[in-house]
């Protein structure tokens, strides 16, 4: 059902999505959909949670498989993974991390980007031994929010992500974080 929902999100968008269409695409009875999900919003939230878990997992795998010269190369890899998922993972481009459905999909009290920032912060702390601080938390949160906005711009008119805008997103985030980490 989640795969069917993701495919439909790309094809028709969230507004036109219905539980009936999801059931038809998944090849299940509508009652089966309602057995697990009360409405289309709940299914879209489940797709978003799956996207976030897949994103974090794929970044973690990259960190294990590749050696980066420093945190700035890791930041580029994170952006590259976002761009790759945007291009290849059904439903990702429609929902990103749920912004069209709900700002609090992943955690009842936190906005999605706050949850993403927390997980990325953990990866960066573990891999690069950055000093844990409130300043680091704020810097990563601002970088995630800025990166999210600029990367959405990259995909607004180019389904593959305008390379120049993706490059600018990398420069923006690296420059900002470099100034923040230099203060630490």
C-alpha cells in the first residue's frame, strides 16, 4: 500500500490522492487500507516516515562505505543523497519529508526538519568528533532548513534538480557551517 501511495503521489499529487485509488493501485480491498490507515493523510505520513528512515539509512551506509576528508565532504554526500532520492525514490519528490501534509509527521512535538537535523547531528558527531553544544544544534538546524529550501528551489522547475542550484546549496551550507564550526 505504501508503494502504491508513493507512485500515486508522483503521478497525481496529494490533493487528488484517495484511499480508493491507493487500494486499486495496491490491488487490495478498500477495507484492507482502512485496517491499517484511517485516511490518506495517515498513509502519506507512513510514506514520509519510510522516506526519512531510508534517507538516514542511506547516509549511514555512505558514511561506512566512503572515507571523507572532513565534515564538508560529508555534507556534500548528504546533499547528494537527497538529490538522488529526489530523482529515484517514488513519492519522495511529492512529499519530501512531509511538508505538504503536516509539519509534525515524524515526531509529535518536533517539526520534520528538526528530527532530520537531530539525526544528521548524531552522524556528524559520531564521525567527526565535533564538540556537542547548543551552538552546534542551532547551526545544524539552520543548515538543514536553508538546505531544504534551496534544494526545493533546485527541483521546482527541473525534475532532476538544477545542477547550478544544487551546487549553490552545497556552497551555502558548507560556508555557513564552516563559519559556525570555526567559532567553536
